[in-house]
């Protein structure tokens, strides 16, 4: 596959991951369960699904894999908890402070420079996020906001650490992360595991479609594009998440959310809008 086609394929994988992740707010708002119970079952069903795609070799526990497991478990737990403590828009927007941390980590750990184009897209994304957060900070619950920001930091650690676990097949990594997640949480939630049939079906769908598959797609996409670019593409999630919640639960996004989301989308559009080659004349 030509390099540009390979990169385009990677972008589509990451974009698909962001779109599927954006469904999380809907599921979380619909489920009247303890946040960690949701995290437990979501990872439980995701691990069951990916069990069918794991090779016989398995994974050897390394420091990088341990960081992946810990950051993954902590990030998704913090995000679900934040959704229960504050609005879906606040939780997802504040989680997307992650690209800021990703750019810092990429510079510190990998000595990567930030291109002007990536920096402009990042700044547009952060302006959009600031607009959304700025309008709701007075009413946002302190702990919900704090945990949402923490989830952004943890998600950035997880994304950055993917560079160190590239030798592990994405399906195997997704399986191990989710297996370790629900095993870790079991002692905490063992008394809160009762489910209705509807809740079980919702959690199964959530585990496979909203959690497992997008993390797999994101890992595959990161094999083809840079960490910086991937962290920008998934900014589509904080745009779509409040929209899905508004359509299904009735939790309407504010005007600031709509304006901020538009700024984020504009930044992404500028990132990928084709520029004329040097020396060529634009078509009239």
C-alpha cells in the first residue's frame, strides 16, 4: 500500500474509533448503576469478545504492558465516574485535555517536534474546549470536573505508552487491558453486580461496540500515523458525544458547546484540507 494510502487508512481507523467512543455518554447516562460496575461489565464483555481474536502466543508482562493496563483501567474508570458526577459534555470535553498532555509527552519522551499545522489544529481544538468549559465552570461539580481532567491525563499516558507496546498485536492488547481491568475491579464491585436483562444487553453492546472495537481500531491506526495526529483526529469525540446524549437522553448541550464543537471541527478541517502543491496555480 502506498505511504499516503497507508496513512489515510490509519486516519480512517482512528476517526472510526473516535466516533464509536462518542457513544459512551449515552450508555452511561442510561444505566442506573454504580460507575465502577459499568466499567467492570464493559471491560468484561470486551474481553470476552476479543478472546476469539487472541493468538496462542499471548503477552509477556513487561513494564510497558503494566503501564498500559494501569493507565487504561484508571482512565476509563475516571471517565465513567465523571459522567455520573457532571454533565456528559463537561466530562468528555475535559477528558480532551489529553492532546495537550500527548504533545508534551511526545516532545519529552520521543523528542518529537510539533509541526505548525498540527499546532494550529491543536490550538483550535483547545480553544473549542475552553469555550465549552468556560460557560459551564460555574455550575460544574468540583469532583466531576476534577475527575474528568484526571481522565484526560490518564488517557494521554495510555496513548503515549502505545509506542512501547507496538510489538503486541492490537487485539491481544485490547484483550489483556480489559481482562486486567475487570479482574482489578472485581474485589471493589463484587457486591454491586446484580443486573437486569436490559442492563446486561446494554453493557454487552457497550463493551464490544463502544469500548473494545474502538480501542482496537485506535491501536491499529497508530501503526500508520503519528501519535500527535491521532490525538487530534479523536477530537471528534467531544463534538459528537453531547449530540448523542441530547438526542437520546434529552441533556441538551449549551450554545457554548455548539460553538466550541464547531471550532474543533474547523480545526480538523484545516488540518486535512488539501493545499495546492508549490509552484502550481489554483484552479479558477
